[in-house]
């Protein structure tokens, strides 16, 4: 774990905000496609997207890990 922490680079706040925006839009597009009964792209895994969105929402710092919601 220590090696990982010393090796890791922090991302710039702008990069994190861009990823938050990208993940949010993918999330919205995925659910819009689901409502319209359209097929998702084969490289988009909804479970992976949900976990990524969960983590990004947690990084925003507004919710505790166990209380994060992805409904926005």
C-alpha cells in the first residue's frame, strides 16, 4: 500500500471535474437509452459505470461512502 501511495500522482481538480461531468453524462445517456429500449454500446458496462459514478460522487465530498446516491 505504501508503494502505491508514493507512486500515485494526484489529478488536477479540473481533470476530476471533467471526469465527473463525463461520467454523469454517460450515466444519463445510458438510462435514456434504457427507457427508450435501445441497446447500449457493447463497450459500456452499466455495472462498471455505476461503480465509477459512485466513486466520483463520493469524491465530491458531500456524502459518506455508505450514503452515496447516484440518482442525480
